[in-house]
């Protein structure tokens, strides 16, 4: 009799233990689905789409693309028309890019040889040009990180009033769910082409405005503007980043022959400092970006030469990326 009671007691203990384990599993599952999985839904993603990379504070979607907390864009006129030490100067440009790791680079005054040199040495980047590849002379181009960005479309708008074969290159990309439109140009130069230059700039600003509001728009390049020429032309939503940073003197001049001696200027050239290179930004209405840091690069002399990489400094902007639809301020 005692043995029978012992068996019944053992079965009850087993059942109670098993029931307790099941209850614990149910409670834990309820906590997981209502608490942890809400992180994915708060970003607008399904739970299967969301995972966090703890090493670089980034979000990875189910497509495998990475939505980093920053997006870096550079604009740089490479002075390709000056052939002196061009290969070494282009190699120095490559070194700056590899060090800074911009997501996209807006180039002006590329020529075929320097373009091919950059293609061969920047394996993480793909590129699009603002002209046909078999065309001579110089041209614009955009290099973009092919591991992070997916191309949606590319468009070239030639300026009808240009006597220098200038155009506007528009590249639409996606960074995960974030849409970005990159625009670059090299506007008509020299004082006596001011009328054409301002007409071209107006066309560029209109292009910025016309891009769908779901896109963050970044417009940059060598605009060849004299101080004040552009006053009143930019739409209210398209911000000049140098002005947004407080018009700081140490970020103003991107063409500065008080420091840069790549070419000998004539005595009649006047004050040899200009803010020719600029970056403009229009924030989207959904997945937003806001400015974080602006700096000038390319100020070091190229080793073994008496030249800088270019007679223009590079402008590099770092944007903070938001994965929410809340409107962010510049």
C-alpha cells in the first residue's frame, strides 16, 4: 500500500513540475511577443525584417541592406584639366576617400584617365557619369558605395544655354527604406557668363524642388558663384549647409589661393578666395536625415610633389539618419 501511494505522489510531483514549466514558457512567450518584438514594429518593420547590429549601431533589413546611423557625402572638383602630377594627385584623392569612407562622392572636372584610376582603386564603389564615357574633355560623376546603396534611376539634364557643355546629373538611390536623391553639376564659369550660370542654378533648384517629397535631396558641386550671386534663388526648403552651420570663416573658401598654389594666378585675378563649391540639402517628409558635421578636406600636399590633390578643397558632410517618420530639424 505504501509503495502504491509513493507512486501516486511521484506522478503528482512530475505533473506539477511539468505544468509549472509549461506555465513559465507561456509567460515568457507572452513577454517576448509584447515587449521585445515591439521594437521592430516601432520602426515600421515586421519582426522578421528587423535585427540590430551591435557592432556599428545600425539596422539591417530583410533585404540585407544596412541602414546606418550616418550618411556621408563629399563633393570635389579634381582639377583634371591640369595635367601636372595628375596620377599622383588622383592617388591622393583615392587615399582621402578610403580614409573618410563617404557613402557618395560628387565629382567635377573628371577626365577619362583619372576616372579610370579611381574606378580601379575604389572597389567598394560603383559610378555614374554626367556624360557618355567615350566623350573627351572633362565631366561630372558620382561614385557611391555599392554595398550600402541601391540605384533607382539616373538622369542627365543638359543645360540648353551652356557654351561649356555643362549639365545636371541626378542619381536616385535607396539606403534600405530611406530614399536619397543626389544632384551634382559644374556650372558655367568666368564673370562674363554670370547670366548663364544663374539660369543654370535656377534650373538646379527647380530640380531639387521637383523631386518627390519622400526623398532626401542633396545637391552639390562646383557652382562657380561669386558672393551674393545666388541671393534669393534657393527655395525655402533647400538649405545651404555652410549657412546652416553659421557661415563659419574656416569652412567658407573651397578655392583658396592664399593656401593652395597649384597654379600661378595672374596679378589681375583679384582676391584669390572663393566659395565655389557648395552643398545644399532638402529633408524628406518620411525617413529623415539632418546635418551633423561639415568639413574641408584635401589640404595636405601630395607626397613627392609641390601640389595639392586639386586647386579645390573637398567638402564632406555627415548626416544623421533617422529611421522614423518624425520631421527632423536641420
